[in-house]
C-alpha cells in the first residue's frame, strides 16, 4: 500500500509538538507512509529547522 502524509508547520509551532507528531507518523505506526510532505507556512524558527533536518537525516528521501 502506498500513501503520503501531508503536514503543515508554521513558525509558532512548538518543536516538541512537531517532534511528537513525527514520532507518531514514523515510529509508532505499523505501516509507514511512502513520503511525508511537510508544508512550511512561512519562515520557521531555527529550532524548527533543526528538528526538520534531524528528521530528514533519519527518514532520508521520505520527507519533502
């Protein structure tokens, strides 16, 4: 089964909440999505960019 997850993130997002959502999507599901499409609603904080980079390194090409 192929499917994608679409997720929006904006600058006021708490990095801990973003991390929790990503853990739920990637670590805690029995079937992982083929891709996660992350939509940045404007410029984000450095902390959020750092968390996104961590997840991109972990997932590889599975996050866009």
